């Protein structure tokens, strides 16, 4: 009978300590996720297009035009103008 009481008391005390621990963790997580600075939108500006030797020139020109590059071509050469990188200011770190 006495052993049963000790086990019950230990179980209740352990449950209380665990509940307090979970409550503290929950409040820390809630605070971390509600801070506005944690949710600055992130965008990845990348894409890979392989340009290989047997690829038709018209395909390369079409891809560059689709990406918004100004393409100038004549019979022998193909040139394109890179557009300026226009990142929203809030995506750049302060000291960047």
C-alpha cells in the first residue's frame, strides 16, 4: 500500500514538472514564430538552362527572350543584355 502511494506521488510530481517544461517550450516557440522578423519572405532567384553545342540557335534565343533579356542577333553572333537585378529592399540585409 505504501509503495503504491509513493509511485502515485512520483507520477504526479513528474507529470507536473513535464507539463511546466512543455508550457515553457510552447511559449518560447510561440514567441519565436510570432516575431515579424522571422517571416521575411524569401525568394530563390535561380534557374538552370544548359546551352549545348547541337542546340538550335532559335531555342536559345527563345529561352533568353522568355527570361526577359534583350536579345540582339545577326547571322554570326548572338548577344543579349542582362537586366539589372531588382531585389526588393526588405529582402536585403542592412549591411549588404
